[in-house]
């Protein structure tokens, strides 16, 4: 299976833009064929707005987890240095 060239957020954005404008202009802007656009529309078009909101919530939760992971990693390094070097 080949790697995906476009992220799901890009696909959803393209579908939203085409809904407000021209399909041909959207295809040209994103560098895709009309067949690809309509395949995306069939696959993602039904609940594009709900899916977009869900993706945004997941991305914000991921960012929160990454920040917490960084904080915990710094705390762990500090504790390891205390144990290694002593007080």
C-alpha cells in the first residue's frame, strides 16, 4: 500500500472549499484529479464538518498529552540527577 500524500484535514478542507466554489479550481489548487476529488467526496463527504471537529479535538488532546509528556520527562530527568548526585 502506498503512503498517503494528503492528510485527512487537507482532504476535508478541499471538500469544504469545493462546496463553496468550483470543483475544478479546488482540484487545481490541491494538485489532484477530478476522480480523486470525487473519491474523497464519496469517502469523506457525508460528515465532513463533524469529522473535522473530531479531528481538531483529537489534535488538541494530542498536543496536551505531548506537553504533559515533556513536563514529565523534565521532572524525571531532575529526579534522576538528584538520585545520581545526591542532595
